[in-house]
């Protein structure tokens, strides 16, 4: 109405018509074309007076046909090369002035401008004095900036300027002419600074500014539509009818939901609960106000965005997609309903807007166009969708994307406005949980490559974020380096404790077959890996479990070995996490590179490095989750190996020593016997450990049987075996016999110190009776007369009759103290045997210790090497070494051999130790004996600090079976 009143006032003499020039500034959905069409029809006098009166009022003075000379030119129609064809008069026009002259004066009018057109030289105001004079005239020029671009390439006849320069000069003359006439009106449209022809428009604006002294008093700048009218224009263009009254429940639902969120201290802008916003929502229906606001205030300012057709096209595509999908609980069309997976929408918002780099943002962080791959928002949404929630991350990313396309300070969206655009109510009176959406935003920010938050606004940048920098660095980390890091970490995660780890064996010989600590065998993650459905043990696992040594003889101690195997589905992720950890470490460790980041980024990188280190540990524990242990329930087809899956561990619960996790699983399966478990009944143990009709067994054999028979538990605490032995004595399951004492113990005997060794024997009661074993507390010496025909009792050390024993020392109570004590077995076992005997005979110190290792093959080589390494750590004392070795290399006629005998002090022995160790390790066949003699001038206190040091050093070096001989200090 304003535009028409202004124009008619100028053309037909109304009071309102004071401006010779009306400049229309176009805006989003601006209706510029509609305004020009309406003005043309009214000025031509062809519009029914009733229609015009309804719009402008009955008092409006209307022109009749022919009263006003009308000319209109659209810049896109002008062609300075081919020309505009006017077939009726058999001529073509090539310039703006030529076309206007033809429209205002026909062939005769064109003849006045023909020479100027041919020379490409702008005419002055005289042309219009002749063509128009004082007659009312309406001259409309639309999209002239588009013509200026093509005119820039056309030189004038003098070659001193271009057609574009002359066109602008002509416009200045035209505007001066219009300003000098009472009833001449020029309507000129100029696009905004974001138009596709922004440079040409800017040039035109500059020239208009130069002519301001002439034009400004006669010019009125109008915006065809203001911001409040945009909603009406959009809905009018897209929908035949909009029933806003019927949507009152929708508006009320949003208002209640927003108020509820605000009551709970939700992060929403205050305006959303005001009455003005409710009016905005009603006007924008069925669009959410934030969608139209974003398109109008931000997207519409982008160069190359056709502010009317472009926006309507986007909204039309969005409507079509929603109509096809019809998602539940969709009451308004939000910014996130612009589906960036739709190729046309994505192209319109990237390439068409001269924003091709933003296509990478979409594909990387919002929605991937490739099947089988997902963008970061889609990755975040997987867990949400699985739990029945909407794809919040994609909602957030799409909304942020729309706010990011414009540049400068307007780019981005603050968290409150972002939440307002994303949150939706539902039909049940509730709606999206802001806390869940906020967590999705946090995860999106952590993972997205291009998303940035400056403390005030979220925005997508076309340059990668820290995550992308890390990703690029990760790509440079060799997989071999990452795998080496994983292998190192595995050795730190599964440590020696209840189990002896064996890392990455490739053949049976790599895993010792003994009854010592149970072996936790960690198979290399690429050599052996299985999937969730692979219950049967892998071939290499079977082979190691069933065989031992280089000759593949059958493994004896099958109940002393468990296997940990990688999940095939997790291996690649584990390697990827390790590569990322190394990449962050490389960045953080490069001082020059770190100087390129600001302080916030430096702190973030360091935190990422700390988190990545934990991520590696978590990834490894998630990968090594399949666990095989010996069980008769598994059956022969599975080599009696049963699979279990280790429980998943949360980030804050990952233990430093993962062996404890395996221990807990085995305890739950009742497969291990620890110090905290209840004592195993002797009757049960005997039924499982003893063969049928077996009458006796040494306690050492019983211990080894636990490592051999898969029906028994793995014995992790030897004291539990002592308790079981005691239980068997108390319940009459067996008789405990100490060969050193030559006494047996039953339930009525005073309890002995139960030993685990070859000299402690368990007898079935019937067998003990048959052998007439003396029972402690029941046996009494008979008179010499009755004993004359019986066998004499002999000393267990020197073998002489007890009355003729020469190896002992008299004690005040009449007992003889042995001159030599012997302990053998594992290190702890042998030392405990010495300690127990010293306690029994009240021996406080020993003068000498002889430690002997007698072995064959690789184990013998390892044990003697370890014993040699232990000597310097024994502390004070004099040490001598005896070593005999026979090593054979190769077989057959070409076999080589090496024989060594050494007797001497440690100082001389250590000079040949490395040579002897090397030959022992290389030998194909080896027999070796090593004896270390230790003398202590002041005596070695039994159970004292140095005594314990000797024991602990040997145990730490994993020396195998040893024999210890101790000589007591003579009183």
C-alpha cells in the first residue's frame, strides 16, 4: 500500500508523491517482483477500480489507459552481445538506454538512441526530454546489477571505458531527468550485499552515493517486506491454506513445555515464555520461529543466496521430506528438519552459496552420504536411538550448521538459542529432556572435527578442530608402531602375581610345563583372535594346551594354564586408539608445534593426552575379553577348554593389574583355590586326586596333582593344601607321615607342622596299618628284651642305629641336633623347610648354605643363569661356585659339544659366567649342575633379614627347583 500510494502520488498528482526515485531494497521473501507487477498494472490503467479502491481507498486517484508512459527493463534480459530481439520492428537493442528508448518511443524512439547504442556511449538527459518531456512516465529497472556484470566485458568504441561504466553514467542522467520532472518516477531495485551480484551492486551504490546531491532529496528507500511480514509471505507461497486457529493446541503445548523447562532452570532464552513469542509462533506456523529467523537474519545475508526463491526452495524440499516420512510428535518445522542428507538441500547450502568447504563439514560431522560409514553426529546418536531417544546430535549439528554459514560476528549460535531451536514437546505433555540433549551436545563437541565453541557460541568452521588435527596426525602413525605400543602395554596390564604371564607364545615350547605358578598365556592379538560366535578353542591354543617342549610331547600340567584371547571385532579399534594416543603424544611433545596453539588448546591437548592413555588401557581390556580355562565340562571335542567372556569394565573401574579380573572370574567359577576360600574337604580332594586303589601319595605329588588334573581347582595358595591335609588327618581320610621323623600322625596325635615335600607322605589308614607306621602319641618303646628280635631304628641322616648316631649334637633334652638340614622344591618351599626344621630343633643360626640347581634343557639353562645373577644380591658372606656342564650342539656326525667343570670363588667364576650362559642357552641338549656355597662368619640368622633376602632374590629371578643344605652353627 505504501509503495503504491507513493508511486501514484508522483504519477497522477496525489500529495504523497514527492519522490522521483523509489529504490526497493530486497530482503528474504521480499515480494519485489510482486510489487513491480502490481505497479505496472495500476499505472497502465488496466486494473479494476474496485480492486484498487479496496487496497488504497476510494479517494485514490487512478490513471486511465494511456495516461502514463510505462517502460520496464529486467537486467537479466539485456544482452550486450546478442541483443534483445524486437521482431515486429526488425531491430535489436543492446543497451539499457536503447531498450528504454524503444519501449518509450517505439522505432522512432530507438532511432534517437541508435548512434549512442552503437558507440556504447551513454546519452544525456536530452534523450528523455525528447521521448518523455513533461508527460507522466513510469520507468522500472530490475536486477540491473546482473547486466552490469556482463557489461564489464564489453569495451566502448573508444576503448577507454566499458559498457558497465557507461550504463552507470546513463543511470545518473536518467535519475537527474526524473528529479527535474513533476510526474516522472523511476523505480530501481537493488539487491542486498549478500546477492550473487554483490560486487556490481556495490559499484552501483557507490555511484548513486556520488550523485546524492541530486538524487537524495528525490529518493525514497523502501523495503518491500519487513521482518514481521516474512512469515505471511512464506506460508502464503507454500501453502494453499493455513489453519492457525486449529493449531492453538500446538502453541499452548509449546508454551507449557518451555515454561516447564524454564521452571527447572533449563537453558532457554527468556523471550520464549513471553506473549510476543507466542505471536511469532502463531505467525510462523507451521514453521518454528527460529527456522524463519535463522534464514532471514543469517542465511539471507550470504552472497549467492537468492533470498526469495532460495529460501522457498529449501522450505519446499523440507516440507516434502517431512510429508513423506511423517515423523511422530512433529508439531512445528524446526531448523533441524532441513535434512542435510538430501543432496539438493546440501548443495543449496554449500556449493550454490559458494561454500563448497562446508560440504566436508556435513559429510564428516553431520550425516555421511556413503553407505556403511557414519558422520560424528550419527556415531553419537547410535546409543540414543538404541535407547529409544531421537537423534539429538544430528538435530544439534544441523541447527548449528545453519547458524555457521554466515561469516563474522553473526556466525554461530549461543547454547540457549540452540536449545530453543532443538527442543520439542510431545503429545503426552512432556518433551525432550534438556539434560539428555546437553549430554549429546557435549559428546558431539568431543568427537566432531569441525565444531568449535568459543565460550559463547557454537559454530562449524571449515578448518578442522583439534580433533581433526589429531586425526590427521593419527594417520601418520604407522600401525606397526601402534601395535608395538599395545604389546608393551599388555605386559604392564597383566603382571606376575597369582599367575605367571606368558606373552605371545608361538609354539608349545614357549610355555613351561610345570606345577609352579599357573600360567596366564596371552596370545598375540593378530596371531590368534576370535569372534563372539567362536566357542571352539583356536588351533594354536589347542596345540599349546596339549603339548609341551620342542618335541611336542604331551603336556603334563594342563590344569596349570589358562589363555586370554583377543576379540576379532575389537582389534582394529584397539590399534586405532593406540595410534591416536601416540599421535597426541607426538603433538604435545613437540614444543615448536605446541607454540602454535592458544592456552586453552594447549590445556585441551594435554587433557586429551591423559584421556587417550586411559583409552588405550580400556581398549586393550575390551579387546582381550575371551578367556579359556581347563574344565571337564568343555568336552574332548574342545580339548577340555571352556570359554568365558570377561565382564566389561567402565572407564573409572579399570584395574591396573588385570590379572585380578581373571582371578575374580575363576573364583566365581570355583576354578581356583585362594587363601580366602573355604578349605577343600580332604575326602573330596582324595576322590579327585588319587587314582583308584592308590594307597599313598607324597604331599608334593598332591600339590602337583592340582596342576595336573583338570577336575581339581588351581591351587594358588599352598597353605590351603596344608589345611586340607590337616582336615584329612582330623577326619581320618589319611595318615600324615614325616619320613624325617619316621612318625605318622592321625586325628589323636598332636598336630605337626604339615610340610609340602617328598619326605611328607599321606597314607590311606589301611596302608599305614599294614606298614606298621609308628603313630605319634600312640607309639611307646618296648623293653630291650622284647625288642631284641625287632629291627633297630636308624638315624635318617647318617643311617646308623639311633644309639650309634654320630651326625648329631646332643641337646639338653637328650635329642640330637642334626649337623645338616635339607630342603628342596620351589624356592619358597625349600627355604620354608629349612626354617621349619630350625624351629623344631631350636637352631637360631646356620654357618653354611649350599644351594644346588640340577637341570636339563632350556629350563636348566635359565635356572643356572638366574642363580648366577642372584649371588651379587645375597649380601655379606663368602661365596664359592661349583658348576658342571655338558652341552651338545646339533645332531649326528657334525654335532659339537662343550664340557665345563669349575670349582672356585665367585670373583673368578663371574669372568666366565656370560660364556657359560650363552653356550647353555644355545645348546640343543644340555645337562647342567650348579652349586653355590655361602659361608657366614657370624652365622646367618634363620628367618632374619638376610635369610629372607636370599629367598626373595631367588624367587624374583624365577629360579626353579632347588636343593638347600644348611649347616647349623656349633654351640
